[in-house]
C-alpha cells in the first residue's frame, strides 16, 4: 500500500510541477523557458502568480516530499537510496 501511495504522490508532484512551468510560461508574453527562471513565472504581480504559488508549486513540493518519505520506508534499506531520496525530498 505504501508503494502505491508513493508512486501516486510522485507522479502527482511531477505532473503539478510540469503543468505549473507550462502555465506560468504561457501566462507571460515573451517568457522564454531557456533564458528565464521558473520563479519569474510566479512572482508577485504576474497574471497567475498567486495561483501558481499556492495551488501548483507548494502542493507539488509537498507531494514530492511525501513521495521521498514513503519511498524511503518502502524501498530496501541502503545508504544510497536514503541519501538520494533525501535530496529529492528536500
């Protein structure tokens, strides 16, 4: 059961993050994904700034954190696994 939750949360976290990057870039005329930072798409005063911050990027971070915690609990105990997922979860 933990594995299913971990997988679902990991998928949801990535889906939210990628959709936020795409929506944020489309909401600003002239935004260039290769030249500008992601944080510019959800800065104060941008068209979707608050929406992206509170409904996309923060939930995405929470999902990825929970994925890392659950994956550490589910996967075989190994220092590399714990360190790698710890980096993802931070």
